[in-house]
C-alpha cells in the first residue's frame, strides 16, 4: 500500500491485516486529532487519555469498518463523541490552560520585528481564549472548520447536526469572536 493512498483504502487494507496502512493513517492524523482533543478538553492528561481511546477504537473497528463517510469524518466523530462523554463525566477545571491553536501564518521572513511577533502572539492568544469561551457546539464547529478544514456536511456528520445548524453555529461563533477581538 502506497503512502499516498486515500485514507479509506488504507483503513480497508488495515482491516485486512496491513499494519503499515495503519502506520500511515496514524502519521497523517495524529497531530490534527491531538490538537482537536487538546483544545476541546483543555487538559493535557484528559486529552492524552481520550487520544489513546480514539486510536483504540479505530484499531478495534478495523475489520468491520466500511467507507460510508470519509475516514477523517469518522475519526473526528469518534473523538467528538468521546469529548462529549468527558464533559458529561466532569467539566474541565480550566478552560484555557493548555490551549494552543495553530491558526497563525508561519513565515520565513527572518527580518520580522520582535514587536510585530509579540503583537501577533498576543492576537493569537486572544483568539485562543475567545474560542475557548464559546459554547461547546460553536467551539467544536469552529475548530473543525478552521483547523481541520472540514466542510459543513462533514462537521454535521461528526457533531450529529444538520448543515444549516452547523452554518448557524459558525456564524454565531464568528460574530462572537469578532465582538471580542475587535478593538
């Protein structure tokens, strides 16, 4: 199985015993999935635990998995459901403690002024804190849209909401973020 094969083909191959296919899937999705969980759970230990549980469930479902949706949609739906379970068990102690959103542009411009770098850092941090304060449904929709670049339909499948509901959540979230971040 080639490393550039679609996720769905890799998962099917893994279901037939190709462990290299799983390694490729894991390498593709580990970073984004972990960031999604960390931002959603705001506690590194809990995010680590849920991260392991997501991959445990992927491994457990390998033989019965069918490509009814994109692999990434299915993966993030598992993660979302486990996050909801965590919220039901107990609310996170600190909603902003370990949040690290990578929405900023990486620049190779080495001549950037320290003041500008600090200003951009402050803006990113303000955005991180503002996203953390959004209601859960809006925060998850924003994270999936901005960080994972998922479509409205994919976010809907993950969260169990309709396309128009997702669209509304994103619109309300962006309105709130603009209100908080506009000087």
